[in-house]
C-alpha cells in the first residue's frame, strides 16, 4: 500500500519563510526612520502654522522655533542646521532634504531619501 505525503517539508518552509523574514527585517529597520521623518514634518508644519499669521517674521525666529521643536521631539537627524530657511518674494521657505543609509547585512544597505518644504507667508 502506497502512502501519499501531505503537507510541506522543512526545506519547503525555509524556501517560503526566508523571503518573508527578509522583508520583515527590512521593515523593522526602516520604520524608525519613517517615524523620525514624521516628527520632522510635524515640527516644520507646526512652525509654519505658528508664524502663518505673524506680521513680522525673520529667519532667526523660524530657526529658534524649529530648534525648540526638534529638541522636544528628540529629533537627532537631520539637525536644525540642515534645514534651509530662505527669504522669497512671498515670504519664507523652510526646506529639508536628507538621506539615511540603513545597513541590512554584509554589504547590502538600504538608502532612504526624505524631503519636506513649507512656505511661511
């Protein structure tokens, strides 16, 4: 009498679960960077809304407000010095562009690029 095997072998499980494990590992390594970016966006948006109705604004005020928000939000990267604050015809523009490199394993890394800009009239 012949018995038919049912189910999956150990090697089959390894082949199925290895790609899932790699994706989960990448997500675990990348999520904190996206959460940090969310805090950066929140700090810039709060600064923008704080000075949206102010009559006289200058770059030092914007930078000081951002520094305060970066300190209370525990934002270490990017630094406030990496935020470009410049005067335009309509008002002030705050821009930040930065990259994060996440080492995964051996010589494989993940490069994440973030950017945000906001106008303060």
